[in-house]
C-alpha cells in the first residue's frame, strides 16, 4: 500500500501556443504543441517511489519542400531521485500522433534528504528539441515519530496524542492520522506505533503507521 501526491505542469519553449521552424533546405513546419508533464511521489513508509510522465501531441503541417509524414517526435522523461534514475526515451511517432513515455524509479528512504529532479522534452527528428517541461527540484526524506498509549479509536481508525520519542529526540511530524488498513481498530488499536512520514520540501505530506512488537515501545524520533 502506498500514499502519493501528483503534480501537473504544462511548459513549452514555443510561446504562446504556436511554433514555426525551418531548415536550410527550405523545409518548414508550422505546428501547435500540446504536451504535459506529470510528477508523482509516493511511499510505503520504507521506499520512496517517483514517476515522471510526458504525454501529448502536436497538430500542424509542412511546406511543399517538406513531407511531414517523414517527421517523427520522440518523448523523453528525466527522473533522478538521489543517485538513482536518469533519462528514459519513448517510442518515436508521427508528428501529429499522440506519444508518451513514463519513467519510474524507487529508492530506499531515510532521514537524510534525497533530491528529486524531474523534467521532460519532445525531440523532432528534423529540428531537434522543440518542447521542454519540468519542475523545481524537491527535497524528500522519510522521518519517524513514535506514538504511545492511550490509543483513540475513531470510527474504526486509530489515532494518538502522546509521542514516545526516546533519547531526548524531537519529531518532525506530529500527525497520527495514518489511515488505511495498517492501523485499523480491529480488533483493537495497538498501544505502541511507529509512524513513518514522507516530508517533501519541509512539509509532512503522508504517513504510514506500523504497530510495534512487545518490548519495542517507543524509539528515537527524527
């Protein structure tokens, strides 16, 4: 089970919405790019999963000296999380056809900051790169907050108000609304819980709760 957040962005090098390019041989293409890039970050409390999707199409035509049927567009998606990932290239397609590429990566999370860099581009077989899109780099990390009794059963879900941080540590995230089946109140809520949180650009975004075994009450918070 994973929790996630998704961002969408439209960016084009050809502004506002129309492009015209030509080469030395007199070939000219007039077209309108319609592309979008999506960024998704998710976690299962242990690993960080990232995905970058580039998709869309163009509409347009070529001059008499240029046959647009011979022109292809190739989508590319860049997804670098920490030291993992890079570019993934999609399948070239006709310039007026829909094209897409998705780049999925995952990395073991922890309290140290991992940076996500996500971008994309569309390359034309005749004129090179004509569309780019991207997001600002994001700082992502997983933090831990330990919770102790008494648990609160609220409509079948477990919540906590008492932290159980050991060794004089202070938690980054203080919400115990985990949700999902990992902390269901059936048959009863666990007394001790380890909460794993995904923190994106300093904001606690989503969390998972893991019941602690007997003898593991509490722990160092990050």
